[in-house]
C-alpha cells in the first residue's frame, strides 16, 4: 500500500513520503539495533529492511528513485567524516596495519562478489 502511495498523488507529496520512508526505515533500524543490542549500525539494518521491501514490491517506485538519486550522487560528501577519522587515528592504524589491510581486502572482495551476484540476478530478471 505504501508503494502504491509513492506512485500516485502530487509529486511533492510523493517526494515527501519517499523521504519519510527512508528516514523512517533508518529510525526503525536504529530502534531494532538498540532493542536487540546488535553490534551493527542501525542504518545498515534500515537498508536491509528497505531492500526487503523493494524485493517485496518488485522494484523501486519512481518517487523513491527521485529522492535517492541526489543522495547517491553526493554520497562521497557524507563520507568526509570517515576520511577525517582515518587521518586522526593514523597512529593507531599504523600499529595494526596488517589487520586493517586484511579486513579492507576481505570486505572489498566480499562487496564485489555480492554486487556481481546481485547484478547477475537483476539482469536475468529483466531479460525474462
């Protein structure tokens, strides 16, 4: 029903509703993490909830795509605090260089594998 609302109605209403869905899922992810005491970011849980909802809906509503595209376009600006933290903790990172490099390589490889797998599934799905 929510995805139906994202497809109908005035454009401004759809954009506000789509932005509210994104914020609400992040809040819900934070609440789930706090409630269960999981050692993962709430935003990650919110993204997984969004992914599940998009799979259930069978695609991305246009209003959600319109709201998320500018956010993704400027994603690097959101990562500036992380880059600054690397500079701030350079001494600590130099003490654990091997572990840091191992984790970075494993996470990068895992990201590439999951992205390739997802892309293959999407291509197969769209060719049907």
